[in-house]
C-alpha cells in the first residue's frame, strides 16, 4: 500500500529542495497550539462551534487588531479587519467581487507565481510591470496605466516574493495617488510584513490609505502555521461591507470561526508574540548561513541578502536558462524554483528562487553544496 499523503508538499528524506516556500515542520508550534486549543475549548465558550459572524469573530478581531497595532507601531481598528481563510482564499474572493472575465489587472514582474494561477482561473488579462530594489517602478506603472484600465494592481510591497525587495515610502504614497487618478484597486499581498529580521519595513499600505481603495492581505500561514488557513484583509469599512453581503458568507457565516478562536487564545496568552520572536531569530540565522554558502560555493550567482521574508532571488549569467539546470539539480537531489514561473511575460529565464524557510541551517548549507554542481 502506498503512503497516504496529507500535505501539499512531500519531499523524500534524502532530497533537499530549496524551492519550497513553506515553514519547516519543526517550527510549527504544536505544544503552543495545543495549549491555546485547551484554553478556548470549554463549556462556557460553546459559541465558537457555531456559524461565525460574517466579518469574523469580534473577540478575535479585537485581539488581532491589538496584536497588529503593537507589531506595526500604528493603530489598527478591528472594524477595518475582515477574517479570511488565508490569503489565497482572499485573492479568490477579491477576483470574484471586483473583476469579470476579460478584465485587465497589473502585476509586478516578477510576481508570486501561484497568485498568477488564481488570476488565470478568473480569465483575467494579466499585464506585468517591472520592479527594482525599491519595489514597483512607478514610472513604468504610469506608462501602463495610460494604456490599460486595470481593475486592480496586485503588489507584494514588503519582502517581495520572490525578489525580497520592499516598496519605498515615497512610492507607496505615489501608488495610492495613482489609484485615485486612474480609478483602480490596490491589492497588497503583505504576508511577510511581520517577518522582518534586520530592518523594519513601512506599515501596511492600508494603514496609510485615505482613498478607500487598498486591500492589505495578511496571513497566519507564515507566522504560525499554514494548515490553519487563517488570514485577514485590512481595508476601509466601506470596502469590507462589499464582502459581507456575498451569498457565500450569508450561507456559511464567517470564515474559520473555530480556528479564529484558537488563534485568539494564542494571542491572548502571549504565545503568538513569543513564537513570532522565535521565528525571526531562526530565519535571521538561516539567511546568513545560506547567503554565506552561496557566496562561497556559487560566486557566479548575483543576489541581495533580504531583510525579511522567506526568499533569495538569484540571477544567473544572461545566457543560462534556469529551467535547463533544474533537471541537473534533481540528479543531485536538490531543487529550486526557476524564475520563469514568476513571470507573466514568459521571461526571467536566468533567475531562480531559493527559500531558507523549509530547512535548518545545516541542511541549507548542504543543499547549496549540492546546488553548486548544476553549473560548472
């Protein structure tokens, strides 16, 4: 009988696949989650097993707002939060609510490749626009806005996936002004906002939004556990109301009310803050170890050490196709994500994305040692 698979990704023990953008299973806080579940499960708290409020449990939104206020160092109001079943589901909801098949959206080049799959599901016309070390290049975006009328611009403004860059404060303000001028929504995928290791990023885009056009997406997948399927949208209450009248929510109630209650206990008991502090320390060490190994073993790779997030975005020589090297990497029992997967234009062939989140430091160094054999 073949082994029953229960997770999205299953890697043989003898393989070190550096393309996996998921947390190390050893970092998933089973003991803390068990304590939080025990804390919230009691006869006086039976309502957590009922259909949830459409916007999300009020107690949880209050705790989450307080937690985010402390972490962002800027006030977050519970009424500006809508609880989702993770960021992927949030993107799906946004597409259902704000687009129709054939609508144009603008994404960064590169962009999160699985978000591109969600947009393709809705038959959207996807237009790429370039980024640099300060994030979205505003002048290039303006050129595209003169030609297209997008339903929204999808941006990853902090510790970008895959590029690792963060959108500067000046460009953030300019982007919001452009959304007013050209009448489009801004969908800001900010799941790495709280995973800052050496430099504090600007607060989420929605915290500076006076236009009522920004949807900031957050998630517990990166700061607690992906299997929770729990996240949030931060936005103007008028925008949030548009989600709440959907038949999907009227029928099924709020999203993940029970899991919300468990995570509420994680926050109230101080366990989420403790775990987040631990993650930052671990990932900071992993970045340093992987970066040092890459400089020593693969000096032909160009990359900038990120200040947060999960990834290193690496550039090969111009005449090298990362997809061609992937098959070679597999023979050395390693792997990566080739850059073309992050392109809406079938470009970026000489780039690759590496993750330091899935493996401990010794495995990362060993993986780089294997990876160096792909390009001689």
